[in-house]
């Protein structure tokens, strides 16, 4: 069906997910391969579990300094062009005649900056399902004031996710402070945000899933504000830590890094195994002479259209990303989906 973008419809999907004890994932994307892998995985998962439909959110950042995904969506590196491409592709993929018509697709503007994304914030918010209004780099009082102003201006058009505290990049010199229940309660009360991102120990863009998610803190916060928590940085923690997020009051969980990080080694291995078909014997021989490829890599044969195309590489990534998404869905959409 067409994209789910009206505020009431989006909130209804979250209410239905809560009845089923589901946590709705938001998978971010910066290319068509990722976007379609997310929808294909959700569609396959629904069929495997004999579900009529499943909800999924596909997100994108814009002028977020840590990763401007809409700019990466186009080689023009213009965020506005990339965002329009992203939306156009989602609208086609979510049509009733799409192979993914059994997926309720929502679109999320992730890490929308209170300052750098001013132009985007003037767009029609009614074409999107939800937005993370990110003023977390401001002092707490100013963060509350800026978020409250946005909620009052646009909150009737779109579901608003506020950023109570900043989630830092993995490997940085600073360690972010965990969100206190008092801060979270005050933030929700004074901003009117529908959901909030709290710092629960995760980090963005982690090279490995090695951090500690603080589920006990999430439960303390949700006992005060209700099930309104959004967990960012899910790629930074082991899967066994985030399998019961619903019980912690998490209603939405964001994933991006794992899709790219964990598909890349598979692509590398496949291209090395098929190096001659990918690049030809001459290129393989040259790399072996330079010590960049070992003697175990076959060096005879010819380059093949089946292997040197962009589609070959994209399909490898697509299939791995589908598997990754299905694994997250299996964690967060348990059982047969009945209340």
C-alpha cells in the first residue's frame, strides 16, 4: 500500500505493534540497494511467519554532520536531490502493485538538525511519517525549548521523536552521559514529543558490536514516561542484549551501521574468490605480483559480464542485508504477531 504518512495512521501502527509486543525497527539507507533490501526482507519475513502485513520504517539523515545520507544517495552530493530520489523510490516500492505490497512502509527523517536542516524543516512534513528533531547538541534547557517550539509548529502534521541526550560516535574521545530518568521525564513533559531518544549506552557507527546496552535504565525511564523510548546505535551492542527491548519500554529501534559493516566483508570475500571473473587474469596477476592477492586466488580465465557489473556487487550486498534485516525482525517481531 502507499506510504503510511498521516500522523494518526502512524500512531495506529505503533499502537498495534504494542499490542503485539513488537518493537518497530527503523533501518536507515543511503542507496537503493539498502532501501529495497529492507523492504524485501520485511516482505519475506511476513510470508515466512504467515503474517498478512508487517510494519517497517526506512529512515535517512540529511545535513547531519556525522553522516549526511541523503547527500550520499546521489553522486551530485546534494541532500535535497538525494532526499527526493529516496522518497520517489520508496513511493514506487510501496505501491499496491509492488512485490512488497504486504509491508506497511513508514519513512523517517533521522537526526534532523535544529540548525543545519532549517531548510528541510520548512518542507511539508505531511509527506513523511516521523522525524527525529535533533537539538541534542544544545544545552539541555535550550534543547527543550527548541524541541517544544518544533512540536508546537509541526507536531500536528508528523510524529515527533525528540533527542533528550546526544548519542556520540563510537571511538570518540568523549563518553556520553547516560540519560537520567529525571531528565527524560522532564523532557517529555515540557516538549510534548511523541517519542524520545535516550542515551542508554549505545553509540553510532561502531566498528563492532561490543558495547553495553543499559536495559535496567530503560525500564526506569519507561516506568515514568511510558513506552516512548527509541534506541539508537543498535549495531554497537551484541544481539543478545537487545532481544527483549519491548519489555524495557522501547517502541522503536534504529539500525544502519550493521547493514553496511556486516555486508562489506562478504562482498570482499566473494570478489576475491571470483577475482578473475571480476577483473580479468592480467589484473589478478598484477595484484599477486604486488603481494595484494595470495597465490591461492585462481589467476587463469577471463573477465565475465556476470561478475564485473555493478549489479553483481550490489546483489551480493542486497542478499546479505536482507539476512541482517530478517534477523533483527525475528528478535523484535516475536511469535506469530497475535496480541
